[in-house]
């Protein structure tokens, strides 16, 4: 067996902190490497990452070790083939591009305006939890049609579930708060379906899925939607404020904002990794993978592959191929709500940059993305005016 020396020297703490130098070394020398810290293979080269994510027969999510399923049960996130399609299809219609534009613009504009109005007079805020999180929660709750669940409650469920998923992924036992939060969410889903509201996506899904299946898919949509969008807004704002020259380009031409968001997703995808499990023995790059092995795709590593993205560590809002980033994964498990997340982020950033003059990072509270599985700054303190 090939000795994967770089992989053996890689720690979880390194991957959670500033992983980019290590991922660059792995991509160049061990693009598929065995990491004892993960007890699995890590794929860092973009072409190999695509091979894994496209081939659900060889690299499956349907394994009892899959972290999310251990908290919420089987769902579209943890199934493949016909079962994956059966779970995913009842939720797809509202997240198609035209449906997103027609169904959510007004709500997102109104909610963003409300949140920014509440901040304007202060001159300072921590925007991850005062703005990005509440906006993401409000939109995903609206999208699902979940009744009698306020922003603070949903955010608490999300925090607990994500912590449990992260614990399992990092090899620690999950705290009971995650399963308890999911039980509360499941009761809220059952109450929503019992009311039979025609506007609820959960109600319509219940016509095609069993109630436990509706709840498990609602959970993955909820924490996926919140995590993706909160991270997108927070990371994109951090990148723009760290690079005043790039911010000036966007402020001079807001048509660049969409590409700035794609470039931010490339540099720091909110979900840093996706897990798969090999269904047969095979060779991938330099690695002889055995059936049952964990194969983790580093979206973060693939997104900085210099073979696709020249000068990959540079934040460039004019990068011509930024949309080739893989932050939303690829293949059959491509993020269902990617269009909605992009719309939320665009509206959010436009309002913040328009209405908070001289917006800048607070030098007394440094911010940097952090996390092995989900990456964003724990806090984003800013000043304006």
C-alpha cells in the first residue's frame, strides 16, 4: 500500500482552522489520501471530486454511518437511486428557478428590510446572528410552510442538530440535544400537516411520503437551507470587507454582485466536505479503495484546484469561471435549494451595502471562517456610519 505521509500528518484541528495550505499540498501530491484523523480517504482534486459525486452507484450516501441519518433518519440526503428520487421529488417544485423568483422575492425583500431597519441606528452589529441567521431561518420556515415555530425556536433546533452532525463526523459521540431538537421539529411538522394548510410544502409532501419521511426531509432542508445561506451571506460579506478593492468594484457595478457571491462560495463553501462510502473495491487516483471505505470529498480543496482556477487563493469578483465552484455539491445530491440560497444572499448583500454606509469589519473582533464540516466565521462584527 502506498504510504500517504501528508494524510497521516493531517489533523482535524488543521482542517477546521486554516485548511488551505494543507489541502493544497494534498491536492498536489496526494489528491486521494488516507487520513487517520477522518478514518477515511480525502479527495482534494476537482476532477476526482466530480468522479465521486457523479457516481452514486460506486460512492453512496446510503450507509448506516452517514452522520445526518443517525440524527434524523433516512432522507433524500442519505438515500440513493429510486429511494432518493422518491424522497426528493415531492420537495422540488418550489425550488426551481422561476418558482424561486415568483414565490420568494417579495418575502425576502420584506424580511431583509425589516432586519436592516432594526440595525441601522446602532452603528455596529454582529451580523451572523443579528442578520444572516434570522433571515435564513425566516425564509426556510416560509418555504416549508411550518406553522407555530418562531425564528428563535427554529434556530435553536438547527444549532443542536448541526452540532450533533458535526460531532458524529468528527468521531465524537453526539450530545442528546440534537435528537431532542429533531423530536421537537418532528412534532411541529406533524402539527403543520394535521392543520392541512394548502400553502404548506409539508402538507403537499405528506400526500406522497409517510409522515416520518416528511419530517426527516424537512429537517435536512431546514438545517441545509439555514446552514448554506447563513454561511453564504456571512462568508461573502467577510470576503468583500477584507478586500476593499473588490468591494469598490461591486459598489461601482452591482452587476458584479452575483459573480462575487460565486467567488466567495469557491473560496469558502459553507459545507466544506461531503461524505460517500465505496460500494466496491476500486482505484481512484493513487488510492486503492476498498468496499465500505469512507470517501470524503473536500469541496474546499476542489474549489481551489489551480488546474481550473488560476491563482486560486485570490478573491476576484471578475473571475470568469467562478460559477464552476462546487459549493452546492454535484450529481444527484446537488443542493435542492441552491437558487433560493443565491437569491437570499444577493438581496441581503445589496441591502447591507446600500443602507449601511462605510460598512467595515470591527478591528476589535477579528473574524475568520472555522469548521471541519461547516465553515463560516463564528461571529462577524462590523461597524458603519
